[in-house]
């Protein structure tokens, strides 16, 4: 994962075949990884990285049917608490109840990402067009 100088306080996240029995396989120096592993298959899920110096903590997300998510609460001096989420929608139809449950958590900053990106840097056999 490349985190450019202009992106030093946030990072892009990718689904890189998260395996529940290898929780540190996708660690990045200087960042904390929050992850939600898939419970219905052997690999996959969502991950969110934040810089270790930030004041963040995980959020409990209600059960979702056709969406996967990982979230954190970010406390900033002089600002209200922000909620950030890494989402991975299912190829199945998006359900309104999933969105309602998600937005019921309060004000949020939503981070969408391409969780199906492949890159040889993190162990994939090849790169795909989503890696930009």
C-alpha cells in the first residue's frame, strides 16, 4: 500500500484476502488496522487503517445483510467526533434496511474503496486495473 505525502493522515484500504487466522498479515508500519472478517467464507472482509497518532477507536456496527463495513470513531480537538467507515457493498442488491441501520449510527464520513484491488506489492500474483 502506497501512502503518498499528501495522504499521510489517511490511507486507502483494500480487501487483500483477509484470513482470520492471520490477523497481522496486512499490517502497515505506523498505522492501526481495524478489520471485520467475513464469517460466512474463509477469506475476505473489510479493513480500515488509521495513523497510530490519531485518537481513534472501533465502532460496533449493527448486522448488515448485503454490505460489509468496518468503522472507527475519530476524536479531534475543537471538533465534534467523526465516524469513518470502510464499506464493501455486496454484488447483491443494496437493501434500504442496510443503509438505514448504517446511517442510524449518526453523522458519518463514509470512505468507499475498491476492496477487490490486486497488487504484487501485497502478495497477489498480478496487478489489476483498479490499482491507481
